[in-house]
C-alpha cells in the first residue's frame, strides 16, 4: 500500500542542485510527488511504497549533492492523492521563513572539460557553469535564490540553454546562472581610459598584454583583480608603485596544484585547501629556489598561492602559459574592492593599463578568502568568497542580534536561532567607500535572512565607525562589548564551549574597560561577563598611531622604563636600509614618554612584538600592518635556540597579574651586547612569551580550577607563537581551543560580540 509524506529540508539546499538531485533520487526510488523551493528551504512530497520512501529518505540524507548542507529534515505523513511521476514546482515564497543563499563555487571539472573542448558549444566561453559550480552569493539580489533574483535576470536563455535548464536529467537543470556564448554575458577589453578596444578576441589580447608586462584589471566573481605576470619583476614593481603598496605581500594564482608545489611546500591539509571549491588564497611556506621573484613578497618566508576559480582564469592560464600571475584586489590601498565597470575605470585609473570587463553585474562585493595551515590545522585568516554566507552553527539557539564588528578588518554578524552568519570581509573602516560597503552588507544580511534584530552589539571604543553607527540606529538596544571579551567568546562559540574558560587574547589594541588600550590579556571569560586575570604591563605608546607605524618608538617606550636618556640613545640599534633613527628624534620621543604627552598607555602584545623587532635591529618603521611582528617571526623561524627570555609576574593586591617585561628587555640588550644574532633573539622572545603565558594560565587555574584555555586575537596569526603556546599549555594538561573557521583577528570579532549580546539579552 502506498503512503505519502511531506519532507521539509532546511539548510543550504537552494542553488546547489538540490531539486534536480531529489528529482533523480525520486525517479530511482520510483516515487511520485514533487519538490519546491520555499523560503524555509525545500519542501518535498513523495508517494509510493513505505519501504521505497524510507530508502529515499535515507539516501537524501546520506548522499546530498556536494555543495548542499542539510541542517534539518522534518517528515510528516500526509494523505495519499492520485499522483504519477515526479515534478519540480516553481518557487513560492513563504513569509516569515528563510533560507540560505549559497556561496560562490569554483568552476567544476565537468565544466572545465567542456570549456577546453573545441567541439563543445561552450568552448572557450568564460561564463560556463552548472548546478555544481559558478557564481552564487555575488550575483544574488534577493531570496529565494532563483534566476530573476540574480544579476542573470538581465540575460534571456536561448532555446538550447533553456532546454538544459528544463531537463531534470541535465547537469544544468535549474542552474540559475546557466548561459552560453549565444545568450549569456560577454567579455570586452577596454583601454586605460575605458574606451572599448576593437580586439578580435579580448581574452587573447589580454594574454598578449600580460605577457608584455602590462597590468590588466580583470573583472572576476566578487570584484576586480589587478593582474600582472608574477615572473616579471619589473612589472610587479610597477604594480607596487602605482598601487602605493610598498612591501605588503602579493598573492599569486598558479595554473595547477603541480605548479603550486614548485613554489611552496604543500602538505595534505594545504592540498585540500588549494583544490577545495572555495578556492581561497592559501598562505604556505615558500620553497627554496622557487622562481617567484622576491618583489612579490619581500622578506617573507611564506607566499599566498591560489588556483584558478573562474573559467576566465583557466583560459588565461591555458592559453597564456603563465607560471604565475599576481592577482591582487582591484582597489586603492585600503578601499573596498571595485566591482563595477565604470567604477573600475574611474578608481583604477593610473594603475591598470587595460580592463578586461564583462556584463554580468557583480551585486555583492567579495574579496578572495585567505587561509593558511598553522599548528597542523587549516585556519581562515580572511573569510570572504566561497565561505560566505555559510553560517557558523551555534551550540544553542540565540535571540536575533546584529553585531557591528570592529574598526579594522571589519565583518558584521547576524546571529539568530542556532546559527550565526558572518559577513564577508568588509575591511578597514577608514573611508567613505568602506562605510558604504558596511551599510550595504548590513542591509543585505538583514534582507536575505529576513530578520531585523532590535539588539545591536558593538565595540566599546567610542570612535569606531561601527560603534557610532550602532548608536545612531533608532529604536534598538545597543550593547557595547569589550574587545577582548568578544575575541574570547568568538573562540568559545566556534568551539561550542559553554560556561567559563580561561582566554589568552593577544592583539594590537582594543579599548579596555579602564579606557586604556588593552592587547596582552588573560581573561576568565563567560558568555555574559569576564574578569581580567592578567595583562602585560602598561607602557606608553608615544605618538599614539605613530607608534604603530614606527616600532622604534615602542622599543624606546620599553627602554625608558629602565634606562636614562643617553643610554636609550645608545641602546637603539642601527637599522639596515636607511631606516635610521636620529638621536634628536629619540630625545624628542623620550620627552613625550616622560611627560605623558600624547602617549596613551597600552598593554598591547602586538606593540611588544614591535618593540622587540625594533630592539633586535629588524625594523624601525613599517609600511603595512604587523610588518615588524612578521619580520620577528620570520627571524625566529631561522633559529632553533631553546632558551627563553624571562618575564616577571607581579600581583598588585587584589588585582590582576601583571606580566612585567623588564627582565626581557634587559636580556635582549645583554644578548645584543654579546653579539647574539637577531634570529636567536627573536626565537628566545617567542619561547619566553609562550612560557610566561603558560605559567600565567597555570596560576589562573590554581585560583579558578578552570582547565580550558581559548587562544584568540590577531597575534595568533603568528604560527610560531600559536604552536609553542599551544604545546606548552597542553604539556601542562590544559585543554586548548583555537580558531579554525573564523579568523583569530578582528575579522572574527563580530561573532563574539553577537554571542555576548545574546547572553545579555537572554539574562535580562
Ligand atoms: Zn560546473
Ligand atoms: Zn544559451
Ligand atoms: Fe583585536
């Protein structure tokens, strides 16, 4: 006897080939019925013998299409109706319900084969895609995810494409961006002034120009890239000059895994990241003798490498024969990535020699994601294309909260129920363009998730753009969350921890509850509250932001605590490459320190790294964020010294432990006087800071009986620090939790803010 069941499936089930998959599965099980997209996911009705229905349901859950993620399946019996065959019904929207928008997916192997097959009708077509691959998030206007709600609405399918789209047995059945050379988007090459070039074949002409050393702006999935042949050092240098990007490393796109293996060390986790459909930039150790010129990533032992992910990228490599292309975000140094054709010509004027554009609008700005492997595990550094908007699943349901994130590397987070949606990397809130991008992202996430929370979480820093934005929203409850508490809770949330944990949070700076700039913190953290158990000693940051750009000032700040003016002048090393610091400057900055003028106090760990890098003679000044700290880590990697510099621990009555670096500074000066080289100094510092933090964790455990430690904050991008502290803590019996899916830096901050606010809302 036949039965009929309704199956509601929630999760990432739209735009991932779910309906055709179910269609084929239903046919295989000889079931009648239908499937339809709803705003909640998909709804399936199937009818047939009970055994066949059970089989269908089991296979639905055990073998979903590759990109789908099933979050929940609800099954109920309904009355049988006369029914024959299986149908795919058109989408209907159910208000007050919601579904996921899928992330963008790198071109699949089947499409790639067709792309390079001279007899295929899509031979060399740069926009080939299917249900298993292609643009998604970046072309979405609204939900449900269907062609009219994407920027493909502008293109009318030709009869051949329409037939594929309508054929349930076809790989392109209901592939929303389906297109071909007859009916779909086209590429065009523009000159530096945005005039259309009469190139017979824009792709071949682009290749010719890249081979000639030109910089070509290439419109991609989530924005423009600036492309240049990575093997031509002069061309890369020209790109640096024009982009005002002095030394910050570029990532390179390489044609294949084999090509990647020639220039970087690729282990098993790295291989999985490189070939995964998210296709992020993977930062890996550079191989000795790799042919990529030094100017691509000066002074760095690592290199960001990624594989082609659009058909256009594949064409450039297949026909251009490049070993590697620098593919960097098409933007001015700190602005958001450019997405529009006119916008590109205007904003990239003076940088690009030509523009390879197309007419499929990018609706969502989305940078390349950046990941790495550290302490043996994959870690997301910048979460954007391919990862967004896949949610973080939470340990327990939360009320709706919007978190505005931090000032740098901003992301926002919309948490509701058992999931938290982090936005793509929005970036540094330094200019109007990024403020607009922020507004766009807030709007988009509230729209596609169909929720407008009346609670907004933000940082405590009164001058952060997202904080001011939150406070300006009418009719909402604004909850300020301390920066390092948010980092700690982000790590707890990612690891599904509840209760209270020890959290070691190390970063540049975040606003403290005492109005000072924190950043070397050991907290006892819970969802709704925290206590500061220990911190690095406060030192002045002479000149405020200037101290970030000039690490020698931080060196002086630490020196000034234990040495006279003349001794300080003698103690600062002489730096390579005209990086020198004049005695007059030293005396001037020393005065700022002594008088406490424009010298805010900080317990920042990032600034301590800067100071040590400067004291070790590595850098007096930097041209991009964390450059001195990275130089210090690179130096440490050249040494296997086991010695560890000492720190003192002091505990003012009833207060938090203070981690006092005076003995460290003295030891560095002594080592330098003895001629110990910078690599050993750097290594001894890394060993020392890991040892003292593990010791502090032990002291906090004595007081609290807590045995779980979360590691968070941007300093943990330092692989050496992460690995050695994790090892030291584990050796002492701690359970250690770190970030993997969510950035440890401020890109993960909004998640922590959202969860803290949710705890406060629930308890009030
Ligand atoms: Zn495909
Ligand atoms: Zn077509
Ligand atoms: Fe931070």
